[in-house]
C-alpha cells in the first residue's frame, strides 16, 4: 500500500481518483489547490503525488517546483493531469520536475497503470 | 469521508462552471478583445469536456469539444471573437445544461447538430480538428527488419531522472519482464568520488530483448523520459546476431560477472531510494 497525495480543485476528479486508488489498496490524501498540496507535502512524506496543473491559489507548476525543493520529497514521483492538446504545458511540467503525466479524461484502469508504472507495484 | 458519488459531484461542479463560463461570455460580449475572458471561456469548455468524458457524459464531451476547438482558434488568433460567436456559444451553454441533465432526451442530437453547424460556420475553415499527437507517440522507425529476431537496447537516463521521480530499477524490471538478457551496466560516466553528485543518474545500460517485444513496447517503458534521454533500439538479425558496437570504452559487452551485476543493482537501488546518499563505485 502506498501513500498518495492527489491535488485537484475539482472535487469530482479527486473523488474519482480516490475511489480508484483506494480500491487498489492505496491510502489517498486529498488537497483542493496547489497551496494545500504543498502544505501537505511539507508535513508528510508521500510515495506518489498526482496533481492537476490549472488550479487556484497556487497552480500545479508552481507547486511542483516548490515540492522539488523539499528534501523529504526528493525523488517522489509526481504525475500531472493534462490533455493531449497541452504539449507545451507538458514540457513546462517536466521542466518543473514532474515525473510523468496522465491524459484527461482518464478511466480508473489508466490511472492504475500509471501508478504501477511509477511505483513498480 | 465517503461523500456523494463522483457523478453527482460532477453535475454540481459542471453547473458552477457553466455559470462562470456564461458570465465570462457575457463580459466578453462587452469586450471582445479581452484575452483573459477568451482564456476563461476556453478553460471552462475544456474542463467541461474533460470531466464530462471522465464521468460518462459522452455526448456532452463530443459537443463541447467543438465549442472548445473554436475558442482555441480564437485564442490563437485564427478566428476573431465576435458578437455572433458569443451568442452561439451562449446557446451552446444552454444545450450543455441539457446534455448534463437529460443526455438521452428527445431531439438532443438534432439540437447538437444544429448548434454545431452554426459553430462550424463561424470557424472559417479553421475547425482545428487535427488532433495533437498522443503523448509519448513513438518516433518513426527506420531500421526495422523483417528478419530481426530481437533488439539490442542501449539507454542512459536524463541526469536528473532520480530527483524527478524516475526509478531506474522499475524500468529495468519492466525490461526484464520483456525477457531482457545480457544486461550490462556502463560506468563510464561515473565521475571520481570527490566529484560525484549522488543525486544524478550516472549509469547507462545495454541489453538484448527478444522479438516477442515490439519496438513500441520497449519505447513505452521510457515514455516519461524518452524525449530527454539517450536511447538506441537496434534490430538484431539472423546473419549478424548483434550489430551493436560498444558505445564507450568502459561499456562491457556479453555476459557480465554476477558480482558486478549485483553490485550495480545495489548501487542503483541505493541511489534511487536515497538520492542524497553517497554512492561508491562497485568492484570490477
């Protein structure tokens, strides 16, 4: 079981992620924006972080950059949610320190596939 | 916290998003040059499309895709923002509400088609229907052979791969599951200990993979780093067996003593799990 932080301002997306990951035996912590996500990354160690990019208060890119400065999250896989048309955003997120991406819309199977890929489980 | 089901949460969020997008459209009608408002409308449509598709509102996603596409063209300056476009998009907002509340209702398809015809008439031929390539789409192939019976793979990850969350051991496991053999570690880029940055990935790998794996499957292992790494996948054929030359003087080929492989795996694991730790050169 892994401890996974999911950061998205959409409650429905957070719920969909939580249901899928919980069903696979993972523990899921939720945050509703980049600021809350960063606060949780400061206070807890996660095995993986899944984040949207377009969020209020602090966007996903800024949050990823800040998380990469945290020693306790060194090497933590960060997956961002994107769309196939967001090629430029994908490059920005990778430059910010993201590990990989998941294309929206996604189904639970794709989410779990990416999770297994970065966690090796 | 169990909460409501995600579909109901989506309906609630979609309603709020429609309200905000409609307001942006109304504001845009008073200021057609506003980049912020155009972006707001685009993002609203974009989110409605993506979330709708996630929660099974396929008709909503398909219809909204066209609305999003024309606003993407507006953002790029290919289609002008006009009062007519704002008006038809406001009508589309009403229709999207119907697609959320009663997606299987009578005349829904007819209404979608009529609105899409109006939207496409405004696109001026810049419908933007060409989709971007899928993330990680494989590069064109140039050296595949009908006679190949396997692959010789060489790769070196980006230096910051470990810090950015890529664990090489997991990639190696994936390759091993494809039947990788003759795994060789290339130490040639490992600097002297006093100059070594243990957070960087200094190792490279070579291996042979049987033809039961396709090139696409091998590339897919590296999907998140393939644009930033060194990767060579060469077909081996029956006549030459292995055409690959050593990439560097320190690259070892053929069978590797178990002690070296074990030590290398231990070092890689140590680096992957403790990127802040000091690494040592394994015995050779």
